[in-house]
C-alpha cells in the first residue's frame, strides 16, 4: 500500500519591513498637532500680537496738527477772541463758558486752557489776558504757548527774525515703525520661552519625558525637535503681523527681506535656547513660570519694546545692550527702518547666535528626562 505523504502548502508571508521613523520629525509633527488642537494657544500666538498692534497703532497714530480745546470766560471780549481762534478750527476748539463751567471742565481735563480777558481800562487801551491752566500738565502748558503766540500775531505783533516751518518725514520714522520690530522681538521671546520651556516642563509633569527615556531617541534629537517646531509656529506669526502692519499702518521694510528672515531665525534660535535652558531641570509649573518671568521681566522693561532703551542711565547701557531682546530689537529696527546691510549688523547677529548656541549646549548637558 503506497502511502502518499501530502505536504501542506507553505503559506508565503511577506517579510515584515521595518519602518523607521526619525525622532526629530515625529516629535515635531506631534508638537504641531498638539498646538493646533488648542484654540487658546493659537489665539495668544497669532491673535494677541495683532490686537496689540492695532491698539497701540491707533493710540500713537499720526495726528497731524494737534488740536487744543480752549474755554473763554464769558464777557464783552469773549466773542472777539472766539472769532480769532475760530479762524483755525483745525488747531483750536473754542467754547465760551461761565466760571463754574470752565473750572469744572478744567478739573475733568475736558479743556486744556481758559482765557480770561480783562476789559481795557482808562489807563491802558490794550487788551490784557489771563491764562488759567494746570502748569504741571504738558498739554495745557503747550496750549498756553500756542494760543498766546496766535493771539499776539492777531494783534499785529511782528517778529524781529522771520522764520519758516518745514515738515520733515522719513520712512521708518513714525512711532508705529518703531513699535512693530519691538513687538516682533517680544513675540519671538515669548514664543521661545513659553513655547519651548513651558511645553518641556508640561511634558515632564505628564511623565511623557520619562517614556521618551525608554526609547533609543537621543536627548539632542528631542531638543532639536522642540526648536524646529517653534520655528514652524513662528513663520505664520511673523507673516501675519508684518502683513497686518503693512495694510493697516503702511509699515514697510526698508532693508533686505532675506536678511530680515535670517535675523528673525537667529533671534528665534536664541530664545528657544533660553527656553530649553530654563526648562532643563524645572519639575513644576510654578518653578518654570517663575524662572521665565525672571528672565523676561528685565527685557520687557529694559530692551526697548515700546520706547528706546537709550532712556536708561549710561551706566546701565552695557548690561542693557547685552540682553538678547535688546540686540534683536536693534537688528530688526536697523533692517526694517534704516535699511542696514549685513556688513553693518553682523556683530549683533553674532551676539544673538552666541546666545542660542551657548544656551542650547548648556541645556543639552544638564537636561533631565524626569
């Protein structure tokens, strides 16, 4: 009897190909998805700078000829004085009021100046005026000088030296032109510290870093991924703010756009390195928040975001000029408002790059997963 051995057919399974993922790319994608799922974070990164630009741009907009509100004491000479001042309605807004009314308006800052005319006496045929105003209020002091000069000219005063006025305007010379680079620098600082440092500590608290420790991923890859994800968030943030400033306030870039982009990237790297350094050992939200405020508060005050850092005493200038936000603001204003070239700003770019490289290397050395 022939026994026929039947062999079961072999099932051919495809060889499992090992799919490799680079940790830098995967962590970067995870950070992007996590950010986009948080509407509050999107608002503070992209919406808040626009609202601040709009508010400050309107508050410090170009006003042209400054208009002064002037009250005149009701009396025989009031109508004549009002007619003189009303010849220039763009400069003077005139009301004729009794003493109780104009004193109340002065107290409420509703008028800058009160004119009290005295009727000509028998001894003098000349009209005399008394100016009532708060001498400690700069607007009132300026109004008194302007009104006095105007009325004297109306009475025929001749200046011994003829003078002329010429208007001077230069691209990049407005306050809004000064403000936008400062807001860009402030946004880069906040994004680097909060967007990198705070996120790192939050991941440490949620035990995510401890899980990464069990993987073959190197800490260098992890830290680089956080910095790269911050750069990706920064690109639309900068584009939105510059586009808004251009169309709403006509803020233009006088220098090279590529040089501006490189400077922004170097500035973002500097603050991302600071953020990593601050978060390298912090284990609680309270700790990292305190450290970040400790780092940012001096730069908010000293680095010339809303006004020039030159206002501070000369003895403090070496420290102020070494702060990374001061350096970044100076670079951005030099490029955007003055049109400076790489040959003129490269020392400041080296300082910014040094801040980024040194802080990243220190953070890489002392960083802890847990």
